[in-house]
C-alpha cells in the first residue's frame, strides 16, 4: 500500500514504543479508575479520524447538559509524561477542552477515566481499538480507514520484523478485533496510490466506497485499453489518469464519476488517436465485467458475522432489471433542471409533451447578458424560436429524432468541455 501522509508521526511512535520497555513506575499494573485533568491527557497521535466528527456538535450539547457519561479509556506509553486516549474518545477530549475554555466549569476540567496499562503491543492495539470504536460510534470516511490500515501495516511490520502481504495483514487485523478482508485491503491501497494524489478534496469530504470502486474499475479498464495500444508506456498512462481525475476534484456533493469517465475517455481518445465512441464501448464493457465480478467476490466492509438461517437464494433468483424512466419522468426531471438554471423574472412552466417545459420571461430586457443568452438557448431547445435550428439539431422535435446523432453529440460536448478549460490553461492573454 502507499505510504501514509502521517508516516513520519508513525515512525516516531514506532521507534519509541518498540525500543522502550519499562513501564512508568507510578502507573497501576491492572485496570484502574483514575482522576485526571486536561493538562495530563493528550489525544492519540495516530487517531484514524482526520476530519471533524460529524456528530461533534450533538456530542458537545450532550456533554454540556449531562456531563461526561462515558469517560474514555486512557493509557500511557512507557517513559512518557502524559496519558493518551486508548481506544476511542478523542472527540470527547476535544469537546471537554472547548467546554472548559468556554465555561470554566471544573467538571469539564477534571474527570474520572479508566486507566489500562500499556503492553508490549500497546501501539497496534491502540490503533485497532480506535478503528473499531470510531466505526461503531460514527463511521470513518473511506480514506480515513484506508490510511489507518496503512498505518497498521507499518506497525505490524515493525512488530514482526518483516513485510506483510495483504492476506497476512487481513489476518492480523482480524485477530486484533478489526475484521477486514484481503480484497478490501487491496482496494484501500489502490485508493491511496491512484486516487488520493488527484482527488484529495473529494476523498476527505467523504467520497464513499461505491464511487471509489467505480473509479478504480474505470482506471483498470482504461489501463487495459492503453496497454493494448502502447504496452511500453505505463508511466504515461499513470500521468494521464492523474491529470484527468484531478480536473474533477471537488467536494463529495459536487463530485461526478460520469464526468471523470468523460474526461478520461476524451484524454485517451486524444492520446491514442481513437474514436471516443469506440473507446466508450470498449471501456464500458470491461467496467461491467469487473463490477459484476466484484459484487460476486468481494464482501461488504466490515465483514459480517456468519448467521444461521435458510439457504441463500442469491444465485437462484433472477436478477432484477432496472426499468428505463418513462417519458413523464424524463419530462419532469428536464423541467426541474431548466427551472434550476433560470432566475426571476423568467418562468419555467411544465408541459405534458416534447421536452416537458416552456420558458417565459416578461422583462427579458432587464436580464443580465448571460441570462439572456441562456433564455435564448432554452427557447431554441423547446421550439419556441422556430427560426433557430438548435432545438431540432440537439434534442429533436415532438415528432422527430435529433438531427445530430449520439457519437457526434458526444464529440460536441467534449469540444465544449475542452474549450471551457482554455481560460484555466495558463496561456497568457
């Protein structure tokens, strides 16, 4: 797997924890309740959670009202001055610091914790404990899990003194209370290697497993196509994929896998001098094969415990086929999109035929130039400007197919997308 961005921190802790063996002489040797204050306690440095806990404000409101109902478990590395959170509780510690600063209330400053002695395997048990606890309370993002599993690999290799393959890493994690399968570890490693350098914003804002799986499947399909045409230029494909992907980086709500696919196909078509439509068909078929195999072979994460019950009918029941949207559903969605594009005083009225909407504007002369141009385009598409051929060309009419076929339309969209990149290309004006 790829090297974690926090590997320097991990290396420092590893060197300390595996070289020191003496327990602090004043620390209890068994689990013991202990009063500590905020100055004595530090968060766990390898805490898997990087972003703010989505439940932070709700937890803070509860602690402010009720106090600390569930004090965190704490421990202390040999020879160190401060205690640390042992297995989940870093959010609560941060909130206690906030409330102490805001209120000065002593109950947020000094509190009872359960001290658990440090052991020879304290570092890896702390990390797997934080992983399990965070997933149980409020799930980590996929990239946070991936980076934590990479940190765990480093800890295990330090502990055992030799590299671990993915199967061995999965076994170690499961033995220490964090069950994860080898295909998931492989996908996490690919995420760190191929996706994180290009789309950090999307990943850290919560891009999920389904989208990540599609991106990795798309990459593998595109790589296979590239290798058939230029088998000796793997580095060039890696750079091309990174560039295509990086142009699409955005927060999860705005991130679009179809846009990534379009960017990548366009770049491949340009580099390989191949037809966009043929590439789309070739890569699409490969993606489908990988997706079906992935669904059959890769269990969900984390692995569920086996349960007794009637035999599964997974492989005997027919697969449901998704029904295409009806004309009414399409028109409703088209009208919604048109409505989202325009501002007052423009009005979009639903219609039961053709595109599903008509545009009206009582004071078009008051609109700014971009809105005027947009209204003119919408009027052309709906046929409200009969002398303009854009509507029949792009969308057809109520009685005829679009004059521009699908491959040509895809090339037109690609042309527009490339043209929109010119202002950001760095060319001097």
